[in-house]
C-alpha cells in the first residue's frame, strides 16, 4: 500500500535542527511519475474537417469578434497589435491571433516544492489533478453538505497520498466556512504545507492572484518564481466569447510573473455554444485563440494551456450531462486543434452527473477518462472526486477515480515487443494443453505484468460475501478512513512554514471578512 | 420509451387468419440498426510490432503446432492440406494457415426472422449481443441464485426490448432447471419465438448443433438456411493451442451448413497464455489462424469471425480481472491483426469482475466498451448483463449496459461538418455574451443533438432526493420490471410455431434426461 511505504529521509531547502527533525519523521509517499504516452492519439476529425473549423474560427474572430469587458488595458493592447476595437468588442484579423499564439511554449515544467514531483505539461505528457470548485462535499456516512476548510484539508491529504495523482490541484472544494476574501489564503497554505505536489493559484480576484504569487515567493524564493513556473491556474472564458475583467486580471498577474494559465472555454453545449459538435469546436477554437493571443500580448512566452471544458446538455431538463458521446467527440476534436497549434491541452476529468458514486458515476467517468487519455490531454483537472455535475466533491469517488487513474498509466505505457515480451520461449515451454502459471517466463514477469487495483474487489465470491458483500462505495469509505488515519505531513522547513503562516495572518488581519 | 412506441402491423411469412390475428396484436419495438462506424480505429501497435507478432505466430504453428484432439477427420484434412501431423499434433508450414484463411468472407449478413433486424458482421460494423454462459442470475430483489429457464426467457425478452442490442445472443444464462441434453432446445425455442432478432446456435455437442440447424430450417425454410447465414455460434479454443472434438464437431456442422462461427481463444492471461501482451497476441493469432484455416478446410467460404476473449489475472488471487489496461491493449492489437487478415473481429463486451452492478462494474465495463468501439470490434458478445467474471447474468446490469450501448452508437456516427453542423449562423446570431437555448439553430437541431440515456438520472438534486435518492441499480430494477411488464411477443406464423414446438417435444421424448 502506497501510504505505508515506510520512512525515508528527504533533503529540503533551508536548515536548522527543527527542519532536520521534521525531515526525519516524514513518511515517503509513492507518487507515480506523470504519464508519458507511448501510444498514438485518437484522431476523430479528418484534415478537411479540421481546416473547415480553423477557417470558421478565424471568421468568428474577424467578423463577430470577442468582448473584453471592463478592461481598457486589454483593449489598448489589442488595438496596438492590429485588432479592430469597437467599444468592448475586439475583432481580430484573420491569422493574427494564431500568429500571436506562436510565442507560447509547446510544453513547460511546473515545479513542485519536492522536485521529484515536478510535472511537464505538454507534448506526450498527461498530468492528473483533482476536482476543482464544488461548494458541497459528500461521503457515505455524512451525506451531502456544504464544504468546509476541514474538508478542503482532507482532500489535499488524500491527493497527497494518491499514487496516480500528480498534482494537488486548486479549489478541491469551496471552504464555505471561511470568508470569501480570505479563503484563497487558507487554501494555498493547505496545498503548500499538507502536500508537496504542484498546485494551482487563486483566480477569483486579481489581488488574490497577486497573493498567490507572493506566497509562492515565500515557499520557493522570489528569484525562483520569476524564473520558473510554480503555479498552473484556471482562467475560464465566459462563453460565448466574453473575457471578463476578473479572470483576465488574474491572467495578467500570472502571465507577468511567468506563471501558467489554462485558458478554457466553459461550455454547456446548446446553452453557451451551438448544439453541434463542429459549431462548438469552432467557438472553442476562436475563444482559445483570442485568450491565448492575449496572454502573449501581456508577456510573450508566458506558459499557457489550450483548455476545453465542454459538456452536453439534457434538452428535457437543461441539466448538463457527462460521459456522453458528444462530449467525447468534442474532446477528441479539441485535442487535434490544440496539437496543430503546438500547445498543451487541458480537458477531461472524472466527470459525471450522478448524485452518488454509483454505476452511473462510473460509466460517465470512465467514458471521459478514456477519451482524455486517447485524446491527448496534457493536463486533466477533475481527474478524481467530481460528483453531481461538479457541485459535489465526493470522498469515496476521490479514491475510486484516483485508483482508476492507474489504468491510464499502464495503458499509456504501450505494448513492448522486446524479446522478453515476445515470450516465444514460454509458448514453446508450455505447448498445447499446458498452463503458464508455473513457467519460468511467468515467474520472472508476473509482478509487473498486470495492473492491479488497490481498491476494487477481486476476491472469491464466498470471501466477499463473508466480509459483508461490500459495494465499491463501501470499499472506498474504508480506504478514505485508512488514508486519512495514516496521513503524515511532508516535511517543510519550519522557517518557511512560519513565514507562510505570518503572511496569511497579516493578510487576514488587513481586511474585514466578506462573504460574497 | 422504446417499449411504448405503439402498434404497427408487420407482414410475415406464411398466412392464415391466425397469423394475421397474431400480427395485429404485435407491438413494434424500436431497434437501432447495427453500428456502422464513421470514425477511425485506434491502432496501438506499430507496423514493426505487427510484423513481429505475425512472424512469431507462424513460428508457433510451424515449430510447436496445435493439437486437434479425438478428431481423426480433422487430422486427415490437415495432412491433405500439407501440414505435418504427428499423433494429434498438427504443425502447419509457414504461410499455409494464412493462405487457407483467404477463402473466409470479409463480412457476412446474418439473417433474422424479421429482415429489418438482419445484421452485417465485418467491415465497419459493430453488432451487439448480450451476455453468454452464466450459471447464476442476480437481481436486487432476489440476490444471486442458479439460473432457470424462466430467467432465460426473461433475458430474451429484455434483449428483444433493448433498442441498442442488435442480437438476441445465445446462452443468455444457463437454464439449470432443464436437463443438460435438452436445454438447447428450450433455449433456441425461446430465441425463435420470444424475439425476432438474430441468435446463436448450440455448441455443447455436435448433435445439438445439428438440432440448431434443423430448428432453423423450420423457422426460415430449408433452402433459405443453406443459402444464407442464420446463426453465429461461439466456438472456443481450449487455449493454449488445443482444439477439442466437441467444439470442432460443432464447427464442422455449422461450416458445412454455411452457418457462421466465432473462432475464439478463451484466455486468462498468465494461465492460458504468457503474461505479456505481445506473447498473448502471438498465441491468439496462431490459434485463430489454425482454427479459421480448419473451418475453410471443412468448407471454403464458410463465414467465420476472428475471436479474442482475453482477460488479465490478479496474480494475488488467481482471479480473472476485467477492464484492465492489458486487456484493452490486447483487444486493440487483436483488432489490428484481424483487419490485416480481412476477417470480422469479435472481442469486448460489458466485462467486469464486480459481484454487484456498482461503480466497479461500471468502470470495468465502460473501459471495455470504449476499447471495443475504438478497437474495431464487429461482433460484441457480452455487450450487456455480464457480472462477476461471467458467473452471473444480472437483470439490472443488463438494462444499464444496454443503455450505455447508445453511447457507442452516437460516438461511432462521427462528427458532421456540413453547413448545418458548422452553425456559423448561430454563432453570429448569438454573439459574445448571448445564449443559444432560444436561437433558431438550437430549436431546429436540439432533438437529435445530444444522446440521452433512457435510464440514468439527470434530475435536479431536490427532485431526485424527493423521489427516494435512488442509485443506478434501483433505477435499473424499476426499468427491468417496466420492460417485463410491458413485453409483448412478436408475431410468428402459428404453423411455424407449432412445428417448432412439435420438433422440440419429439426431440425431448427421444432421449432420457441427462444432467451432466
């Protein structure tokens, strides 16, 4: 079990006896390296279809344009770059946005405070981060309830202990018991101190993005932050084609500080985009072109990710739906468009509409996870824990999905055809009518041969029944409890921890609580 | 709802007032056409890897060989064809098996008694058939118990009423309350009279395959059966590399009568094949080459399917595991090998190890269904209802999986980029900051735009909670009851029905019961 891998000292920054004592008691948690695909991508769109969509996206930008709201600075930058600005509408001549996007890097490294957990985002990589944004949490014992800061810390701990999760994420749930204007401080402090994986910054106010940068300067050092990317943050576009000043303000702070942004249309198809896959992809591409071009106007070379969060809709109820064929088709198509721009691609996740971590949740989630792997996603937010259309962070689903991410790792490794994998000696040794369990090749290879779940039930029926005939949710509840009970905080230089605490305390003291 | 689509008369064969009365009361059930893919296949193996596996498979056939057990006729055919026969071992010179396979058709039509439900197997098609073989059934109310003939009939009825299921299957569960030597008669009678979809024949004894042919001659007419394929039956190879006389005897009957056989290695990796993906694919290819070559020795041109039923294994417990990355890799690789032989391909299904229709079952199932769609499967047995490693036919999982098959249909249709799908008018009409719900394009297209589950929950949280906070299993239980309560038997010429009943009665009377 990954959480019980024993004590292993780790050298950190800084020093002092307290730091060394902290290090000696740290448990080493096994974390799989981010996925590097050794398999092809699945490409659903033909060259002709891609060209139609790309041409149409340029038409949208040139003839319809996009709105940059309450943002005179952005309008000025666009005017200077050659766009036609009329009020808040920005019409971008054909080819200009794509040309501006060319300064964005094809991939980048996001640094973690534990360098072993740095991640490369782009190319053939897939980095998995947990659910982002739910105001509610659910577990089997407590049901559905508003999320608190204690829940937030629990999810950060679970993320830290999840082998196949590479990233600590951002708003793993909304801590509704902390004032809105101070939440980001507690959330960042939790990611920085309870985990050593990379994390995301605040985007709910430009000033909170600035706070995020400043806390990173304490954690990593000021020079390090300016020279390296230590946060990847989520900038949603208000689809259709609207870039609001809050999100753009946060993007500006991050881009100026060399920090990464996911520029991501947030689309419920049929409401924020056309009901057709091709129409939605056209709008997604136009929006991403405009958003990423803008990031490069702010700072050429700023790291960015082509985002696409697109769900279908149940036209009977208006509810967003997940794991549907149209959502997968859009994901596959968006991946192709992103690769043609040579940009890292964000989509997918353990998305589902179900209210419970049941079969519906798992069908919908698995459909999306499979599409994300084969569709070339480089950064997968919501990879675990997402429930009820993103309204709920589920404890049980967090560990269920996190376990399934292991399937993606092994799948992505591809198929070896080296001499050992060819196994011709074994086939000859066993021969017709024999069996392989005892043969030399099996003995030499069985430990690595097959991926094995740490959660799911593989027991004989009688044993399973004697143990209470538990379903997946019950197995997951037990695993959550086990992980949280055995959690140990990763070592952090006490001087840095003290400085972070002092920063948070001072910031909180500097303003009254606000709850909206 | 598909079961409530109203009455529609249908013209059948034969005549008489009773037949017309039967037709007038028949309910028309909506059945989706078998899937015709308009998307590419996912190809995990490189050309180099494929050539290595193909070369190695020829080496296995030439140097190790395969066993045809208790089958002097088969040995004689092989000797005559140029193989080296030593005892029951058949060594096949390089290239011979592949050459013999060339007479097998690239695709074929399996006829149903309702011609609207004929299926094409091969090329870009995907035909879905239900679970095959479990001795147990499970439902939420009754738990796990031995299957009976009443269960069998219920599953045939559910299959008949499942929109996205194209095929009635074969042993949808083992009717353990009927003597072993008479079961096949009741099972075939159920498929022929309770459904009008295509079905499978018996393979448990060559004489039972002969009975299957004779019952088809009653149902379809003798000439029709000789000129057309009306059954697709499952011939498992005893891996590694053993062809037993019972299965080969059934294959011989079917091939001689122009009926289709799936020639399918049945492999739990690590036990019946090497623990490596490449080694397993080598053995699968060698076995299929030998089996299909043999079918063509029996009757050149006999319709056959390249089968691959391969699971991974939990090396801790020895239990077969499903929905794993290795199983998907083998499926993808086997699909490539089958296409290079220009043969229809069978694999996949709603496979899972879980004891319950819970999240584990759905993750594992969805992983396999996605691989089957993208891996080019043409005939998918076990597409719905499979539980507990195939030991159990689950009522709830049958309707859950059957609903998910709708995802595959829409996904396979691909992405249109015609003018309507481009939706440029809608994007211009709505513009930045608008919304699409009311626009003309949405109104014109919303009915067909998004696939919608007939089972899963898309309701607002409050409604869902008021209605009992049901999980997927509970929703599925309700659907099973609704379908079985509203089932109406499809019309069949009473003379044919009487002749089938008389055949079954006479056969049963001709021999004492046998229970093993």
